[in-house]
């Protein structure tokens, strides 16, 4: 369950229509885990179906979730959603600047994960078309969500190829894992 984290702060911010409208194009629903993702969808549904609603209170959010948009969830799932909503309610409202920074960070992490999967596929099955997948992926990167000084994803195909060929300093003792990742190296913390 998500509690006391950035995604809950973000959900709280989205309970006001003007902020929802401001950030909705920057948020990919996949940044939320299952219960929080359903709440994010519920917030969007409420604004879509109620054009005169400027903000959503927690009672309305619960009513819309449990009785309108997701009424058939299990007891355990409903209990989880109640806990998430209760945790959202106790979160303090972050500033728009903090939210924008968080959204950019979540975007970069998501794109880095996607690129890692593509590169792992290339490593496991290199062929003539595999590098086209990297170039196609890189063309989908939205530059406004990426800080120039701190890029989590590189567009330099040569740099990606070099990273794929690096052998990790520490080897895995599981042959299939070792061949898939080439081991791991030391991490540099900022």
C-alpha cells in the first residue's frame, strides 16, 4: 500500500480541478500502484462526468469510487482503498513546483525502466532491427520532462551499446541471471 509518499501527495493535489487540468497531461497513470491508480482514474472520471465540479472532497471521492466507478471490488481491495484515501487526507498540500519536480522525476524513472527493458531485449536477442527499437523509443521521450543536467535516459546509441557490453564487477551465481545482466557494478550516490 502506498502511504506517506509522493504519489499520495500528487493524488491530493489532483482533488482540485485547476491543478488536475494543469498536471493531467504530464502524469502517466502507470506511476501509481493498483489502488492508487484506480483512485487517479476515479478523480478523472469525476471531473469528466461532473463538468461544474471545481474540487473533490474525500466523502465524494469515496462515494464515487465505491458506488459509481469501482463498486465490485473485494472486501480486501475496498479496505485498502479506504486506507489509501485516509492517508491522502492527512497529507499536506505540496506546492506546484514540488509537484512538477516530482512528475518529472517519475517520468524519467519510468522511461529509464522502459529503456532498460529494451536494452535487455537487445542483449538477449541482437538482430538487425534491435537498434531501431532504441531509436524509436528515444524519439518518444518528451524533452520538457527531462532536465538537461540530469538525464536519466541517454539518446546516444553508442553510449547505450557500451553500457550493454560492460561486465559487472559483481557476478550472479545464477547462470541465467548472469547471462541476462552481466552482473552488477558499484553505485555512485549523488
